[in-house]
């Protein structure tokens, strides 16, 4: 699991992960889109592996799979597909990512699935979207400020 866009170094890590999974005879299940997902899928296919893409749209027109996806599962669930990714994986490998990847990590752990993080899954700019409070009163005040 990982970001829909990534730099070349992250893509190479993902490609190597995909190759390693296929080399051990396992299928690669991913979100089926670009970035980390595409790089891992490419690696798996290069090694002769099966790639299943769990896609957010109802059709190829809504969410075109990357060219390395062999079996495209169109869910129509949007980000809800993250639950399918977590449920259908025996082990989840997270490479970079944002909120979607973090949700997959959380869901996998809630389901008792092991999670391996390659490198660091950083909040980075996502942290700026979070607010911290030090007291219950402050937390309530901040929450209600958003409702105003």
C-alpha cells in the first residue's frame, strides 16, 4: 500500500517489493492506481506474479487501472476500498503514502493483520491538517469552532 504519486527512489523500492512478493509465489494485491501501486505491480509482473488491483470506481472509465494490473476489481466504493485491501491481505506492506495509506494501516491492525512499513510513513504535510489540544475543554472548543 502506498501513495498514488511518488519519487523515483520510492518507486524503485516498491518495484523491488513487488518482485520479491512474486518471487515467493504470492499474489500482489494493491489499489491498482499509480505511484507506489503501479511500481509494485510492475515489479510483480516482471517477476511473473499475479497482480490484483482493488479500484475505487465502478468501471475502467471511473478508475483506470495501471497497465500492470492483471485482475481489476472495480468496487464503486471510493476510499471504502481500503477496507477490502486490508481484509484481503494476509500481510500489508506500507511504502510512503498519505491519509489513504494510514487508513489501510489502521484497518489492517484493527483486523489483526501484520503491517510492515518500508522506510517511513510520515505525516509530513498531513500533520498540519491535525490540531492538538492539551485539555478536554480546549478539544471541545476547537471541535465546536469548526462547526461555527
